């Protein structure tokens, strides 16, 4: 049975402490991916308020577009693949958020993250079945909410803010914000706010005027007043109120009252606006001091408190308003099933390759072309007799988010079986000895001599058994040395990236969240400024590499051909689209991607299961290789 609303509000301070002390390492790591592009935050009911907080925080602190969507809106107005999709749910069990997850998985966005308050839930279980998804589990210390979202909403929002402040290295300080929230939730401030608003509740309509940074509080108030049937409520920021919405008071002033959510930045405008309101309309001013981030979180706290006071004044317990039978039936109605979630494997592969939906390709008259290209590639793959395989490492063998860990045991087991049955294996990586150490940790020592490693994007090739490779002591070549000096002289590079200079490769690793294309452009600028020839820039899943070789990972393929002779070579990577560091590897005739594909209809197809990428797809590919008369066939 739901708890009284007052009991939930009593736990807000506990929730603030919990949100301020819980580990946000995984959440901040997911945020660092999210801030590289636009984001769509998805939620229903109270979680929609948390989604609004996420979208606003994303746009404010990352400079990237952030928008919200209900599950139905996500299905009908799909986000582009370049967007991150975040699903928020306290319980993880409602049909809408689970339907949204199935649709989002099928669309394969740049990032798919789930922020959930229950580990044992359908949403958590489904997310765990897709390893590339970010499952972010935070079970609030206050326990399950009542009828309205309270502690889960406030706790999730505080966690989101902490993670964004850390990931973006924002100027705002969480400790200061936490102290400000403690003051707002103090008994003294609650008494002040309650006394200042008690004269409002005799009016049937509440109008919330707010600073833009306090918008999420106004949105949440409207949601709670409606869901608990507390009263009529609508909202506007200070300037939008001036565009016609003020007329409400000309016709219905006697039944209306105003709550003003005032941030520091907007106080002069707020006071000038309120000074023009007729004297017979009651007004309560709630001041939300501090930086914009504190105003947003404080506005949510204000919403939670105001809901309780308004409900009490009107004889309604917002935590236990009573749900009619028709409401329970409405809640259980299923969401319309996504067309995407019903497509076949061939359609999924074609949509990835053509960068367009099946419906759009049909409309343009292009689908038959791509279907024919898919069939041709599939036939060549099945007709091939493989002797060897060249695999990328980061993003392919290991998840880029866990690149410091060794490969997963399932992948290791399949690789060992294939090698023992005669497959010649080579690894093409942008890294150095860290890959050698990780592979030695999981592969039997007897197999080390038969595994070739192409270190630093294939610029140094040696067997896994070679202790002397790679050589990290050599100085950069003349061409690279000039580029390296130019990069080190650029303040922007030194501020945002860690630079490592080697004989044939310069590696730039972002120190914090930074768009890959921006760092890539900085590297290109350095090359052009130096007039360096024979030097090029490629992207991996975690860095920008500047190399001075005409043929990088392609050199690993050349070495493989010398070993196996006439047999076919299967090439697998994750960055097949130029300037990805696998674009040369995956331009080979029999090449597969586990993520990004190139534009060539004859190579680099992603044939993995719908909604899968990375090592999970590699595992699918490896399991399709069947030993046959000393070679391997694709099943």
C-alpha cells in the first residue's frame, strides 16, 4: 500500500545525502559518451520530469541539443542514430518504458542508456541482454515511491547533475549545490515557504511563473497537480507569460493565484513582471539562489514540497489519492509495437549500410539495389574458404568502455577453439604492449607463437610470444616529430588531450569529453601547417592516431597473406567508415563490421543481430565459422 505523501517528503534530506555519496563513476562514464552529441531523454509520468531535468542539464552543460520524449513520442518521432537515447524509470516494469526500450534497441542509436531504480525489473533484465547498453542502477535509499514520483525523481536528478558536473568539468561545485539544497529542505525554509503559500490554495487555479532554469519544477508541478487531481495548474516563463498568457487573469483572476519560482539571474525581470499583476491576485515568491544548476534542482525540491501543502489544504493525500479501476486498466494497455522491432536480419543490415530506413529506401526506389548488394556479399561470404582472420581489438574484441580489462571468456573460448583447429589469427590494434599483456593473460602460452599482433595500427608486427615487441623507445620520425611539436605548441591540444609520441605514431587521448571530430580537426590542422607528407590521421574508439605509413592495418593483412598463401582472410573491426582506423582493414573483400560501416556496397557489412554491436557481434561472427578440411566456412 502506498505511503502517506508527508512520509515521503520527510525522506528528501536522506535522499539528498544518498545521491551525494553514491558512486557516480559508471554514470559519469556514460555521460562522457552522451555529451559528444544530441540526447533524447525518455520517461513516463514522474520519470518524465526526471527526463526533462536530464535534457535541460545535458543542453546546459554540454552545449549539445537535449530533448525529452514519452515512449509513444519516441516510437512516432524516432531519434536520429547520432543521438544518445536515455530511458529513465524508477521501477522498470511499466509497459511503456519497456516498449520504448525494444524500439530504441532496434534503432541502434549512438548510445543507449537506462537509468533504473530496480535491479530486479524487466527493464534491467532486457538491458543486460544487450552488452553495449549502459545499465545504470540506483536504488533510492528511501525505498519505493508512493503514487507520485518523489524520492526517486529527486535522487535521480541529483545523481544526473553530479555526473554531468564531473564529466564536463563544469564550474559549478556539487558540494556547494548540496549545501544549498540542504538549506532549501531545512525545517526553517520549509516553514517560510509554507507560510508564504498558504493563502494561495483557496484559488482553484495555480499559475506558475518561472525562471527558465526553474522550468523543470514548473513542469513537475503541473504533472503532480494533474495526476493527484489537486487542482488546475499551468505555467510560463517570465517573457512567454507576456505573450497572451497574462489574459487568463483578466478573465479568471478571482479563481487564480501565482507561484513565482525566481532564480538569481532573473530576479529583476521577475519583480518587474510581478509588479504589474493586479493587487487582488495572490502571489507567493519562492527564491532559488545559486548557479543555474542549483536553481533547476531547487525548483524540483520546491515542486515536491508545494504538492504536499496544496494537497493537504484541499483534503487530498498526493501519495494515496485512490486509483479508479478504469485507471488501472489504462495503465496496463500495451504500447504500439515498433515496426523496427519486427524487421528481419537482412533489413537491419541494409538499413545500417544505406544509412536510411527500409521505408525510405523503398520510397526512393533504392531498396532493390541494396538488397542485391546484400545478397551478393552474403553469397561471397558463404562461398569463401577461410584460412585466417584479422581482428581489430578495442571496440571489437573488447568493449571500448572496458578496454583495460582482458577479453571476455566466451570470446576467448571461441578463439582458442578456432586457433587449435587451424585458423591463423592476427590482431590489428592501435595500442602497444597493453594488448600483448591482456592477450597473454587469457590465451594458452602454447598458442602465443601462432598469434600475430600488429601494434600501433600495424606499424610494428610481431608474434604474441615476442617479449621485445612493441618497441616504445624509438623517437618519432622527422615528419612526425614536426607534427608532434606543432601539436604540443597548441594550447587547446594540451588542455584537452594527452599526447604520446612514438616512432611511427602520435596518439591523442581526450582528457575529458570532447567530440572526436574536433580533436581530429586539430590533428589535421597541425599536419597541414607543417606540410607533412605521407602522414595521416585515423580515429579509434578511444583516441586519435597520427601515423606516417602509407599502409597501416593493411600491413597486417599483407603479413597474413604471406603466412596462409591462397586462403581467404576474414577481416573484422568496428570503425570501418573513414577516417576510422579500421577503414583500410574493412575495405578488404571479405570484411565485417561490429559497428560502423563504410559506404562501399561490396565490403564492410554489419551482419550482427538487431540491436547488437561490439564484442557481442564478434562472438556471433566467430561462432558462424565451421571447420572444414583444414579451412573454415561461413554458416
